[in-house]
């Protein structure tokens, strides 16, 4: 780190907000877009403790940020700028994202993979819970983006952490409000291991990905996709999750986890009655094989095929298959 600091020059040294031990840090409050988030991530709820908050209570308002070692910095990006021109905010001063990544001793953007976050992976506390103690460098930038010709819908199962997760699906003339994350190979391997129910898919140009603040189109990107979606009874309509933009450019309002469970309980599953009005507990869902039995019913009564790869991408790695370290992916600058 000393050599990198010297190479960057003293003019940067006094402008950096250095990362300290989390347990010895009094959290500041950073105003990011329309959301106020503590930069010490351990002070916000974990989905491990509160799965009913999926995808995360501050995810919708948090658009551009740099996550590193349990801390957050806001990122600014102007119209027509490339991601490489982004700046990291340190109180009243700014540092280029490229210089900030170098200061942290991590890989530059050109050696990272563009991967979509459509659910909890955009929630900073979820990143902390996945990376903490993993022994890898975890600094990663996230940018608010729009995924064209796609929706975000719920999957027809309850995950082991206690929430109903989400997946992208192809839908012409719609947009999904998502996040673009630039991941190192180690970070992608770790997140992929945590998404064992999902295929890793390379997005087709038919579903274009555009960075919100800059308008930059990302030509090659990847996402995690589940082959099934949750549908309403006796209808092909998917149960939409998070924020989607319909063809009339109206933002749809998602079903919360509690709302979703109440809906399902009213249709077919009276055993969900207690869960629909109380805090969702993974232990409760696991008791007596309850989660597994529930998921069988969900798939039988509410499962529908998800056509994303057939129309908008190709599968790079299948769910529950070992990660092949020789897999060739395209980095942000287009090199292999």
C-alpha cells in the first residue's frame, strides 16, 4: 500500500477517508439520493435476522456507491460519462473511482466483470454478510441502472434464509430498475457460490443495460437467473418484485414479503397464516421440513417457466454445478 500511496502522490493523501476497524468506528450518516444510509453497514438490519425485509430496507434509494470492508462511499457520475470517469465523494472532496480502487489495493474496472444485482445483492448489509470473513478483497462499485425488455419477478420458493427471492424475466417494452456491480473474479466466484439456485447468464443485447446517471450502455453483462417464476392462480401473470417500469413509463409498486405471504395464504396455504402476520423466521420455515413441503406446493400451484435465456441470454454456468475457474467472461472494457 505504501508504494501505491507514493505513486498516487501526496495531493490525494489528505483527501482520503481511510477505512478503520468497524468495531472502533462511530458511524457517520451519508445522504445518498433519497435515502439516508449509515456508512458503517453493521448498523443496518441483516436479512439473516430479518428476512421479511428482503431485498433490503434501503435498497431502493441507494443507487451509486462504493462498498468496501463494511463501509460505503457515495459515487457521482455525470451525463455521457463512462464508469471510469466516476468520482467517489469524501465529505466535501472527491477522488476518481480509479484512484480510489488503486488506493484500496484492489483491481481496476478494466479487470472486473459487469454483473447485475436485482435483489438483495444490491443491499450493502447483504454484501457485508457474504464477504465478511471470506478472506478476499471485497471493494466493489455499484451503479443504478435500467434493464430494458425485462421485469423482476418472484421465484416460486422460499429460500433457506427465509425470504422469497426474485429473478429477471424477459418482457418486451418493460424496464427493471436494477444495479450494475463491477466484480473481481474472486468476488464473482463467492457470490455465485451463494446463489446456488440460480444460473449465471450472459445478457443478450435484446435486453439492453443502461446506466441511469450517465446513459452508458453496457454491451456485455451477466446476471443470476432462476428458471421458474411465481404466477398468480389460474393466470400467467407473474408476481412482480421490486420496482419495474411498465410500457406507459409508470413505476409499479412491488409486493412486500409480508404482502406476498398474505396473498399466498389467502389462495392456497393456510399454514402460512402465522407467517403472514409475524416476523418470518428461517428456523420456523425449516421446522419439520416445513419449507421443503411449502416449496413443493408453491412450484406445483404457482410455478411457471421463465423464458429469459431463450430470448435474452445464454447460460454460462448452471445452478448447483461446480464453478469452472477456466470459464471465460468478458470484463468491463471488453477484453477476455
